[in-house]
C-alpha cells in the first residue's frame, strides 16, 4: 500500500518538471528499506528434505553425502559402518533466487537433474512478508541393472513447495508438500502417484551448531505397503568454509523418490542409518 502512494506522489512530481532519474533513485531507496531474512536454514537441505536455501549467483555448491548401513547390523559390520552409499551433488546459482543441480547416487545408480527457485522471500521493513516459498523440481533416472525396465520406465519425478519461516534467530520451521511420480512400479503395493507432507525444523543450540528434525508423512500410502514414513534427526555444524551435517534416519536413499516413498526400515526395529553430508561453496 505504501508503495502505491509513493508511486502516485512521484508521478505528480515528475509532471511538475522533475526528472525520471530522481524517481528511480528514490524508489531504489525504498527497496533498501526491505530487510530480507537470511540463513533460515544453514544449508540447502534440512536433513533429506530440501530447505528454502539456494547458492548465490555464480556460486557452485558441492555436496558429498554418505549413508552407512543399519545400526542394528551388529558389531561384525561395525553397526553399519562397513557398508556405505554415497551421493555427489553440484548445485549452481544462476541468480540469487534460481539454482540448478546435477547429482549421482550409487544407491540404485541414480542420476538427478533439478531446479530450485525462490518465489517469495520472508522480509520486514517497507514490505512485510511472514514466510518464504521456494519451488523444487527434480527428475531421477535409475541406471541399476537389477531393474529390467526401459529408459522411460526408469524415470521418476518429484515436485515440492517449500514453505518456511524463520520464527526467531534460533528457530526455523518448514512445511514441504511433495508429489512423487514413478513411471513404472515393480511391486503390487506400489502406486505411480504419491503425495507426501514433509515437516522440518532447525533449532540453533550453539553459535555454529543446530539440531535439525524432519518427518515425511505419506498421505495416500497403500494399506499393505511395505514402506514407512521417513523420520530423520541430525546436527548441522558450520566450520566457516564447510557445513557438516551428521544425522540418523530410516531412509536408505538420498534422493526424493527413495526417502519420500520407499523407506523399508523402521526406528522401532533399529533399522536406522547413520550418515553425514559435507558441503563446500566455490565462487566461480
């Protein structure tokens, strides 16, 4: 509302002989009075779920993710540490609000291509917006030879709206409604179109450390489906140049189709995995 009044006033001034350059300069000052919220989350993911964060323009965000075996595998496998899956992700900021990504997981030999865009940013001042909204879309291709599918059938997709709010300097929350489509399903209980409601949060417990929690509730899960909702708990540790994320989760996979719809482990039975993510940014 304030901006509309300012524009009207500036138009009247301009018709009285002031230059258009003066109008643009004053409008720029108004933009400076908008204070955008920063560091809602420390990295581009809460644990598995996407956060609202993206790399800045011209920044390459490189992430190495590890997910070990289940903790209930016993001492012989060193509680899962003898078994590991890995994922490498390269995220690049086209602008401050749009990023693209390429990734590869050795779990099911899966390739990913994705895009994330900030649609609305939380801010105060001349403009007051209480939440941030980002959109994330990813295409996944499973290259594992154990799947006897065509190239088209190996494709799956996920689309997510990431609605987040930095409640205070210590607490951030996110609501992540997600849609997952699988071109082919290989089990009688599986469905092609899956709807999942993700909930995540971050609480800062020290200057450079936060506790992160997320839960993914499958809205249209089949009654006899041999899969479970995903629950993940982790810590973010910032070291200046890197962000380390240590976590435990019942999700074996590190890409959306897997951790949103295909979790075969349960916390009750100790089918949980220890893992960590390590990220580094490079200015290109």
